[in-house]
């Protein structure tokens, strides 16, 4: 039947062929009409999957330092999930109106009546603005790194001329070698072109993911409060001291510090005159000194939690530490850490030496040292 | 007198009048273009009338023209229907042309470099109007061509068309089958996605096994351009795909078709005996002339086949594109393309050199030589019992080996990895993790456990509450929390499982699947429970952590060891307590990422 219809009669063949051709053309035409929408939807879908892949890469490679939610690690690395990176200006809404009012006020055509009105409004705005600044300062007061609501943009701080995307991508490609001067570890180069482990498309995914933290105009003060660590502006590392009072032994650097320069007996005697403030000790520990950066991860250093318990129950039982009190053990191991390497590293044996800098005698005053010890004494959680 | 120094169209106009001159001019152009048929001849042919002048103008294009010089001017009536050829040989040729045309379009948008190849794919999909359409057509054409060419070979086998005098036609046909496989396979790598990289890695590693070692190693280096497939390897596969193999394919297509014409199309077995050559001896009453019958039929089939392909790619088929190729990450369950599964299956039988190289070589060598080995003088099935037996054995063996090539067969991974993989795997081979297509609005932040599904209807809440209590008391919760927050950097502080939201039906199904799998593998995963923790990672981005906690059992050679009581033997620690194991994996789901189950899966 089919054979007779289609194969044996030429006019049927011509008809079927023509219909098939026209139908193909109609379908292609229909596809072409919808093609713009399809391409756009592919783009959206692809960006979404790029964010997913970026998130997976971030969890594995970045969250150790920048935190699982990108809120930064105190003393380790700055927040990326932060209005500061995206340059959100909490004051912009007031500043915009203030400028407009200022211009109107300076216009000779403005009536005196209107000027009075403007002055009142400007005063009101100034108050509100100050109010926001105060709120922000309260929120970020204890935050390491510091945040200035008047200069809210990271890119402006760095005088970066390109786009934010380029900033993030470039940083990922080459890392931040200089960051070792003010963070415990530098950021390594992540791109294969720069000797790192990741391909360019992976870095693009990571960048897309990081930029997806941008909340546009919807950043709130809660977002600011959630940040653990703001970026630190570059400073010469040798000038980083806990406070500007007299240090214990001036002039020590990583390179020249050795235990012989420390007269422990004299230091212990002097230290007895100071009363430590655990609150201030905590601020130093988590902030300027960056201790918490390493001591939060048992793979790198003994964790902060339970320090005092371990000193009392384990370290002082070690014959090598005979004759020391717990406070003295802490003081000495802060001032010259390489002599007091604690056991218990996950790789077996003691934690490696040379990781913690041995120049704290030149970076701390007696008061700072007493504060740190006082803070560590509060870490008396029971052993696991 | 003409104003030009030679007679021109204007002279014609002056002489015959404008109308007549135009018609005669057109007629002449048409006759020259068709190498012999004028407008009237074409009209008669299309009307199905007999030619009105002699010599028969419909034979002229075959004699004088280039395009039809290799086509016979008439066919035997018995081969113009569906049986015995099913148009398979013609369809194979159609796909050669079809793949060339769609391939050239794709070449415009493609650069064979690992840095940009994948980005080119994305651009073809998102930035080139109808780019995806052409890519889909090229891909489905490639798969169809492998299928059609294979069927064409089977047809020639069943009708015994390979017998004398057509032995060499069959031989060149097997070469064309190899070319087709090689073309399809070399094109596999070009998108530079995970599917491509790993399928080709499997294929190329077989070449490495070629004996002796010095040959295998160097062949492999030659093909891959280095120890690993990289920039050089991609360029080589590209050149194979667009230059070398197509060039050879065109040449052998010519050889094959020339042989078909020289010996004539093989008639059904009942009408033609061994050794008979029908080409020059078609009786007048059996002749079907190429013009107009075969030509219109072929043009019709071009229209119909193209329409079918267009319909398929419009609604039913999209060329897969997996994530970017990554030599560091081997996807679980990697397989070769379906037409090479039989080799992959054979490789599981043992020696790489024998099953990967010698066995396929013998198989194809046997296929090529078959017409010279099987010289029995009859085309009737009843007289070809040995050949038919061997043929069916080969078909069965290929089918069984192909099944064995599937990753489901014989490849043992630990039960926990397999279950987590089934939940989380990225789309591959028309298959994706059960969690991926769950609608975004069902991914409600919370912690859910498979224990809920063991509860009787209505008892879910108390069961989950008891479960929270239980894992807190036996320390397994702390173990899990440690794993999730430590190794996986999940930002949570404590565990608190709740029942699934009532309207999250797809999530419920995924969890049911999870529970079902845990039950299936209960021997390996003793007292196991699993769960899914959903957290909000970013605006519009959720993180899904799935995990299994179980008591380890003794496993030897991938098999569970059973004790005297017929139960799996648990592994105990120094205190006589079962050793606990945790495995966890996580994925991120964005609200716009649109994971749909592939059509037909």
C-alpha cells in the first residue's frame, strides 16, 4: 500500500518531498523565531551552573581561609561576602540628597524661606547620617581590619582602576604574595598559568560565585555585623606592634631572634607587676596579632579552645617543663615558640617549628603579654 | 547587423521578437546546465510521460554531465522498493553529505585548543543563532550514521549480497564502517568536556596496549601528542576528524559505489544467482530509469529524512555537553561511546592486549575477509546454515559484550560512594543525580533523615525526634558533625533533624530513593542511616549535603564477608565497639540552573 502510493507514483513522490521540505523550513523558521529566547535562557542557566561550580571550588579551596560563607577568617583572610568588597555606600542615600539640597541652596534664585527649609532638612539629614555612622561604628568596632563608612570601597582603597570582576579574577590568578606581610599566610597563585592548580574556566566560575554575593542596594547593617575580618591596608610588617608602649625587648626580627636574648627570670619578675585583662587579650589574639588565624585549625597549630587545660594537664607534666607555672609556660612559649613545640599534630609528633614568629618580645609590651596570658587562661574547656 | 562583432542575444531579439528570444534563451541555458534536457524534456519527465524526442534526452545527463556520470541511467525494478535494500546504502551516503554540511557550519565557530574549545561550545549554544540546532543535527547525524552503516552491513549479510562477484564491494564497505566509527569517535573529543575526554582516554589507552610495547607506546604518543591528551592531542583528533578521515571516507565511498554500479545493485536472492552480474543485463521491461523515477525518489527521501532529523532535534534530542574536561577528575561510571561498548566489555574479560587489540582486529579482519572465506554457491538461507550461525553468534556476542561494557556491569565501587553518586552526580550519559532536578522551591533549608521513611504514617515527627536523641547519645551525631564541618566546611553548629515539608514531594521521592538504596545495600552498610542537609549558601543558591553513617563490615575482594550466622561480619575496634564510618558529599543548586531529566531517560 505505502509502497504503491509513495514509490510508484511520481506525483506522490513530488508531493511528499515538497511537503517534507516545507515542513522542515517551517520548523527551522519556528526555531529561529524562538532562538533569541533560547539563547538568553541558556545564558541564564549556564551562569547559574557556573555559580554552582564556583561554590564547589570555593568550599574546597577557599573556605579554609575566607570562611565557608565568605565572611572572612579573623586574623587569616578578609571577607568577600562583605559590602566593603562591593563598595556599598551606606551613606550614599543621604549624601545624594545633601548635594542636591546644597546646590539648590547656593542658587541665588532660591528664596530665603526655602533656604531655611533646606537648612532644617540638611541638619536632619546630617543627624541621620551621623546616626548611621555611629551604628556602623558600633557594629564594626570589635572587628579586625576596621571599616570606615566614609570610605566604603575596597577598590577605592587600593586605587584599583578596573572592574571588580577583573580585581577578583586577577587576584585569583596571581594570588597575593605581598599579603604574607600582614596575614599569617600569603594567598597563593591559583591559576595554572601562574603555577597554581586551577584552570581559567574554574577561576571564572569562582569569580562568578564570589560576585554573586553582591546584594546591590540591599546590603544591611546585619551583613556588616556578620563580617569576621575586614581587609588590612598594607603596612610595613616590622612596624606591627600590639600597642605603642615600650616593648619587652626591642629590635628582634624573625631572622635574628633567638632564645639567648631573652632573660626569662627578669621578664617573669617584671611581668609579676602587671594584671592581665582577658578582654583586651582576646582583642589582640583575634585582631592585630592574628593568633587566632592559625590556632583555629588543629591541622596547623594547637587550637585555642582548651589551651589552659592542656597546659595544666599535659604540658606541665612533661619533665622538660618542670619548675614552670602555667602562666610562665604560656609566657615563654609566646616569646620563643620554637622551644615549646606542643605534641598532638594530626601528622604525628609535635607541631613543626618555625611557623610561629619568634619576635613577639619586640611586638608586645608587658601589659600586652599579661593580657594574652589572661585571655588564654579563660580557655579552660575540658579535654575532648 | 549587430553592433557587436559577434552574434548576440540582441540579434535574436531583432530576428524573432522579444518573447521568443527569451524562451529560447532559457531553454538553451537549461539544456546546457542539465547536460542534455531542455525545459520540455524536464516537464515530460516530471509528468511521467514518455520522452517525445530521440535520442532519449534523459540519458544525456548520465553520458555528458559530471554529477550523474557515476549514477546508472536505469535500475532493476526489483531494487527500487523498500525491500531488499531499505535505502540503507543510500541513507549512509546521505549522512556523509549531511555531516559534511553541518560540520562545516560548526567549524566556523570552533578552535581546536583546550583553552577555548569548551568556551566555543558554550558560545555555539548561547551566542550563535541556531548554533545548538546545527550541533544537535551534527551529533544525531553521527550517531544515526553509525547505526545506518551497521544495519546496511547486516542487510548485505542477510541477503548474501557479498558473494561473488561483489566480494570487494563488501571489503570496501567494512573499511567504510571503520571510517564511520573513527569519524564518530574522533569527533567525540572536540567539545572538550568530561564525557569527551574520558571516552577518548579509554579508547586511546587501548591503542597503548598494542603489542609489542614499543609500537603501542609510540602509537599512543602519536595519537595523543603526549602522555596525556592535551593541546596536541586535541589538535590531532580535530585534524583526523575534519581532514584525514573524511578524505579517506570520500575516496572509499567512491570506490564502494563504483563497485556497486559496475556489478549492479544486488537483486533479492531469489532473482539472482551467485556469480551473476545484473548491471548490463536488465531486461527492458524491468528497467526503471533514473530520470525521473529514481531521482524524484531520492529528492523525496532527502526531504523526508531531513524532516525527521529536524523533528528529532527540535523536540527529542539534544547533544550532550558535560562540564569542562578535567584530567584530574575521573567521573564514576565512565563509558566509551555506545558503539564501542563491546570493546569495553571485552576488556573486562581480561588481558588488555588480547581483548583490546587482538580481538577487535580479528573481528574486523574476519568481517573484511568473510566474502573470500564463505564461498558457498547459494544465497538461500537454507543453504547458508554455517554462515547464518556465525552471523548470529557475532550479533549475540556484540550485544552481550556491549552490555558488559556498561558501567553497571562488573565495576565495583563501595556502596556508600555509589549511593552518594546516584544522588549527586552531574548530568552525564542522559543521567543525573536524583537531587539535581528537585524543584528549587522544595529545597527548604533544614536537616532531613532517611529514618523518617522508616516511620509509620503519621509517626514521622516522634521518630525523627527520637532519632535526634539517639544520635546525640551514641555520639554518631558528633561524628557526623565533625565530618561535615571539618572536611566539608559546612557552616553549621549543631544537628537537628526535622521532618520533610509536606509539599516537598520531589525531595521526598529523592529521600525515598536514598532509603531504598540503603536497604538494598544493608549488608555492606550495616545499621546505616543517611540524610540530607540543606543550607542557604547565597541568595538563590542552596547547598545540599548528603551523607551516610554506618558500621563497617569486613569486606574481602569487594565482597562482604558473612559469619556463621549468615550475617555480615562487623569490624570492631579495640573496645569491641563497631567501627563507625561516615561518607558525605555535597552539591550546590542555583535557582536558575534548570536541571531537567533528559528526554527519554
